[in-house]
C-alpha cells in the first residue's frame, strides 16, 4: 500500500480526526459501490462499472490511497475498453487494496503514524 503520510497530513492540514471521518464515510459508501460494480458487471452494464470505478478512484486519490486508486483506474480503463472478461480480476485487486487501506487507516487511528509524519 502506497501512502505518503506527510503529504496526506498536509492535505488535511494536520487534522487527523477529519481525515479519519472522511475515511469512515468512504468505507461506508464503498460497500454499496462495490455491489453496484459487481451487479453492473453481471448485467453487462460496463458504463455503470466505469462510473463507479471513476468515483472510487477520485475518492481514494483524495484520501491519499495511491495504490488503491491505481487499481480503481485500471478497472475504469478496462471497463471503458469493454474488457468485461478481465473486470473480475480488477475488482478483486481493488478490493484487496481497499482492505490494505482499511488496515492502514486503523493503524493511523490507533497509533502514532500520523504524529510521526
């Protein structure tokens, strides 16, 4: 998981609580987005997959989750190119990166990673 804590800390003006609040909102909203992507893929609606991946990519970039945003961008790109057969592996890779990001956010919340940056 690529995460530049000093840059993210600067982006949030050092406000760890605000960062964690936005991460919480993202994680709450990601579940429905992930289901939306999977459902749209199952229904062959690749434009919906692309739109959801685009949303997720932007949110992850704002939170500094670079690795996860790269996976969302790959999913967005593949869906734009109508590569439906490849999309499940992109969705799985994105979900792994988001799980890694959740672990990192939990460490930030409970530890001193933020303070040391």
